[in-house]
């Protein structure tokens, strides 16, 4: 489960950078939000 969440996180970050906003600030905020959601999934699914 840990690798599945990590893989989804990497795919989501790449897609966000390719298709997301073109502003540097929004790209950074998006990556931080994706990482926070990933951390929540790790704790909720006990994947650590």
C-alpha cells in the first residue's frame, strides 16, 4: 500500500506540473498540497 500511495503521489505531481497552472507559486502550493494529502492517506490507511 505504501508504494501505491507513493506512485500515485509521483504521478499526480508530474501531471500537476505538466497540466496545472503555469505560475511558480501555484506550482509550489500544488505540490505542497499533494504531499500533505499523501501524508494524510499514509496515516489513515496505516501504510507507514
